[in-house]
C-alpha cells in the first residue's frame, strides 16, 4: 500500500483490511512492551481539521510521534483551504512540503481532490460520507474480543444513513460479517450502497439486513450506535430524531435480547448522561437523561467503547506506516 491514499473502506480489498488490522495489532504490542518503532524519522505530515476532534487528532499526533514523524496541525483558522486557495492548489503546495496529509471535514469530494493533486498519501480522518479510520479501530477491537471477524453478527442501531452506517456496512461486507441496520426505514442506508454491499457480501460469505424490528438483535455479537444528530446538522433536528429513534435506543432490555455474549460499541462521544453541555440542554428541553445509549449499558462490563477509542491510535499508526515509505532501513 506504499504511496496509496486511504479514503474509504470500499477502496480496500479484504486482504488489505486484514493486513492493516494485523499491522495495528503488531504496533499495539510493540507500544505496550516499550519496543521502539520510529522507522519514519525525519518525515512530516499535515493534519487538516475543518471539523473538531478529540480521538482523531490525538490518535494521529501520538501515532505520528511514535513512528518518528512530525505532525503539523491545521485548523480552519490557520488554513486557506477552499477559501482563498482551491483544494487542488492547497494539495499541490502541501504535497511539496509534507510526506502525507490527513483531512477531516465535510464532503468526500474534498479528500478525493486532495488525493488527486497532492502527490503524497492522503488519509481520510472523517467526511460526511465516510469514516474509514474508525472502522479499522472497530474491527481491531472486535478481533481482540472475539478472535475473528468473519461470521460476526454486527447490529447498527439508529441513523444508518451517513458516514458511520455507510462505512460499517461496507466494512462488514468486505470482511464476511453479518451486518444488520436496525432502525426505522427512514434512516436506512442509501439503496445504491446497500446493493453494492450485498454484492460484496455475496462474495465474502457475509450478509446485509435492513430491519425495523428490535427483536432482530437476538444473537448479536456486537451492538453499535452513534449520536442521533451528526456534526454540522442544525440543533432543530433533535426533537424529530429523539421521537423517531428512541425505540432504537441501546438499553439493558435490548442487550438482554441480544444475549450475554454481546458487546456494546460506540465511536464516541456518546450522550449517555447529562454531564455534557449538549446532554444537559437536551435533558432540560425534552426531559430525558440519555439518548442513543443508557448510562447503564455504557458503563456495563459489556461495553468496550474505551478499548475501541484506544485502538484509533494503533490503527491510524498502521495506516500511516503502510502508506508511507520508512526512512530507517533495517
């Protein structure tokens, strides 16, 4: 994968996905055992963040440092990307200065254009349509807990129309997993993407199911959810989302239907209590103390959300290492 960009899950073969997961596992073991792996010393990467982040930014910066890479963070206030300078021109400038570029922001077309003109690997840290680094972290976490990916029953609850639902569905199809989108039909993934995922799953031994019946979580190995209102959407949509998606909240009753083997996952941040500004505002306005997941489930032994959060760093490290060329020869 040296020299290639990492833009969306569907671009990768199952072998490439497996390879990245195993490379991340290797790097994780090295970090835990204090084994240096800074084979990319002297390289520099640009981290473009048009949307704010905790896990993605920290993961890229720590992963880069571990590899010996110097990261430079660019937020909307210190970059002219798309404002006074076109995406193509920005890509060609940064590509002359950096060995790799990360982009976290809006339309998928932006990161695709960066990759077209940069001349160096470009990594998608999140767009409206895709979140591939998160899926790698999710799959490493599942592998660690179940020892496999193929045949895992993976249920996604809530709004499955955007980056997380799309990327998880495609990733599950690639890895031969049984993906279920459990939500009201209004929030099913786009039909064209579903058809594409079903074609892939037919080749890998996986399956794609769309259901509005919570009884279909029975036997799930993983139940996954995300916030009900995505970044960039107006606050006015909260009332409608809460009304539509509350039947698909991940709570103890749902986890009991799935069974004791089931693990709960969430890409974070999660509205499981009122200890955040948004959580408190929603509680005051609508009289609810949690949204997509209850605090009882979030804090339960079945929840592996912080394993998942840590694995962002290990899998992002694998992506950078796989696509860059080492500077230290062994």
